[in-house]
C-alpha cells in the first residue's frame, strides 16, 4: 500500500516516532497524524493496532479530512 499511495518509509517512521497528534479511535486502534511538507503539507494518517506485539500498522493514507489547527495539532 505504501508504494501504491506513494508514501515513503521515512514519512511512516516520522508519523510514529514524532507525530503531530495521537488519539485512540472507537475501534481501539491508535491513530497517528503527521503533516508532510514534501506532500504540500498534507496530513499522513496512520492507524496502528497496538494490542499485538509487535504493533501492527493497519492502514496509512493521506487524510483529506484532517487539517492542522492553530496549535499545530491535526484533527
């Protein structure tokens, strides 16, 4: 999926290691977001199942619904 969606491994690592925002979804998965300047400041959204070891990336995509707010957080 990363290749198909043109998402680099570096962007994925930054989203997980240095996220702009993290929240727990209704599904129990953790959601990470990171603005990617190289992609016109689009927000990379990464969904992770952290209930398994090692944690597993469920999906990742550039989320058109998320925007950066005045405090730098994405929602």
